[in-house]
């Protein structure tokens, strides 16, 4: 699976997980269309639960609930929460990376390892998640949780790109061919602009 990276939608780590899921766990819950979609549903629930438990400590319960409720009923979330794709796992790993970064800023340094691992998993699902994790690395400065120094900036922002390099360097030729496939947004700058607009 790792070396059969031929199209962007071939989410490598997600597909490896799904192979394990179907070979080892699915026989206990019956082989069906629902068994393919169940992992994404579990990831969606894990995202909602972890986000609520984390953000309720920083905002009121009601405000966090309303935001997550709006997120939950959005068409995109409903699609990703049941799709046989790695999108929901991408949302989960990026969300957990946010939690890890804030924990590091609270002087819980062991969470930096979790941040690195989540970055690796996230880019292993989709390489473009490196940009999402990079945006995550800016949050401590936005929320005033860390001093804006070059060391602090590099400590957080370099991790997703190092993870990207570590994961895709062994399959670099396939990676280059894959990212050269033209699909999705017709304009690269427009896609980047839309991403950062939605992030901030």
C-alpha cells in the first residue's frame, strides 16, 4: 500500500489502517458497507468528544457546544464522517495536534512527542495536512501562549515539514508524480488563500 501511491486520494496511512480493519476487526462486526464507514464515524465522534473536553476549559460549555453542533450538522462534516476516505481522520489528527501544542505551551513537554507523532500520522494520511499542522503551530502565538521568538516558531512550525519529508522521501518519485496530477482547485494561490481564510 505504501508504495502504491498513484493518486492524491490514495490516503496511505488510512488505507493501511483500513486493510488492518477489514482483515482483523471486520469479521467480528460483519462485512458490509457499514463496516467500511464505521472507522470514519468513530473518528468523527472522537473529534467531537476531544474538542468539547478541551475547549470547554477555555470557553463556556454552551459556546463550545453551539460551535461543534454547527460543525456537526454541516454537509461537509456529515459527508466526511461517513466517507470511506481519510478526511475525517485528517480532521481528528489536526484537532489532536492543536491539543498537543497547547499542552506543550503549558510546560507539559512530553506532549511535544505526541505533536510530532500526530504530525507524522496526519501527513501520512494526506501530504497537504502539513499546511494544516503548520497553521496549528501558529496558534500558541495567536492565543498568547508562547513568546514570539525564532526558536519557538521553528520548534513548532518545522515539525510538519520534517514529518512530510520523512514519510514521503522513500517514495519520492511516486510522490512527485502524484502531486503533478491536476485536480481540485484550478488556482493554487486561490486554494491557499481559501485555506488560511477558513483557518483564521
